[in-house]
C-alpha cells in the first residue's frame, strides 16, 4: 500500500471516529457513561461468582485435591478477596443510584461494608439452602448418577446459585450487582431468574434452557420446573402519564409441591397455582387453579399426509 492510500485510509477512519464520538451526545436517551463515577464491573461480577463457587462448593472447582485442613486457608483467602470486591462493587452501585437521585453522599462506603459483611455472614445459610436444591435435583432426576454430577454438570445449579446469592443482595437493597449476577447465569445457562423473585426450599429446574422467572414471582417449597417454563407478567400497569408502574405484583404465585412441565406459560400477578398441582407441557394459564389440580393441554392431533402431498412451510 503506497503513502497516498495510507493517508486516505487514515482520513476515512478519522472521519468515522469523529462521527461516532459526535453520536455520544446526539442519541436519546444517553447510552454512555462518560465523566461520571465508575459502575460495577461485569468482569468483577464474574470473578465474584467464581469465588462464591469455590466457597460454596469446596473441592469441585480446584485443579487438585483439597483437604479439610487446606480448605481453611483457601476459604480465608477467598473470603478476604470477596469482601474487598463485594464492598467495592456495592459501593459503586450505591453511589451511582445516589447520583441518579440528584445528590452525592458519603454513605455508600459505610453501607457497602455493612452489606458485604451481611452477605458473607449469610453464606452458611445459603449453603444449606443450596444443598437442599441439589438434593431435590438428585431425587427428581433418575438420570443423575450422583450428587457430584449435579454440581459439576447441571446448568440449573449455577443458575440457582447465582439467584440465591443475588437474592440476598437484592433483599439488602443493593442496586445493579444482583441483576448482573443473575444475567451472568442467564447468558451461561439460558435460565433467567430475576433476583427479586421469592423461591422456597428444594427448588429444581430440570434441563433448564428457556426458563423465565419474573421479578415478583413467588415459588413455594419442593417445586420442580422443566425447560421452557415461563412465569411471567400478564400486563404492565401504567400511570396517568403512560409510565410503567414498578413494584406491582405482576407474576404468578406457585405453591408448594408443584410440578410444571416443559413449555408451560403461567402469567399474571393474581394467578395462583395451588399446592400439589401438576401443570402439563405447553399449557397456557392466566387464571388460578385450586390445590391438587391436573392441567393438561388439549391433545394435539397429527395429520398424516397423502403420498402426493407436501409439507407446507409456516
């Protein structure tokens, strides 16, 4: 390439760069975060999940064997690292929300430290809850050879671990980071659980891909979902100015001991699936069902084509 062509290329790239930079102030709403305090980091969120996995499931995510004596020092190191990074990410989120509210407070530093301590103190309880979830997976899946296979290989374990950790932070009022953790799991597993959802004990998602659990969903104990289940909103209420009303109960309530098979869609904040019910595959529900219900989709009737007929594309 001669000097003339190089100069022409540089001029074109400089022009493109100028147009891109100009677009930062032209687009509405603003989708840049320039000249402002740093936000929580995706990379740190992923690293926090890795540290949590090491602490919650010791010995499963290490290159070599780990002993009880050795794990004490590893947990000590991981807890220290986790405290520093949680405090930093929580502080960034709280400062950002303060700025959105129009004031900058020094409170986030103290508050973020308290939240980090509270979260770490919750880990023994969190581990007990996750152990119940994993036992439910083993009890509910005849294909599971052992508990180790479930921890190492089941995508639902990662998604539920991320959810339970994120839910603890969400309950404390921590902004941004809880959703980042569950969306990290969503991108990795295809399972989308909002950190605001309330999920009871011994929860199991079989296969998992395509499961959606909305923010105001309430799920009881011993509930089992299959792939493609949606627990979603029927509608989004708006105020007199047409703005979405947030915090409204929009998603269903699933009582204890319910099984929901693949592809089922259950919508609405007033929809309650009664205890012990079984919801069949591909069922679409927008109304409550009493305890012990058995709900099935009308049986499909395949049509067998004549030899001269062709399948029609849909």
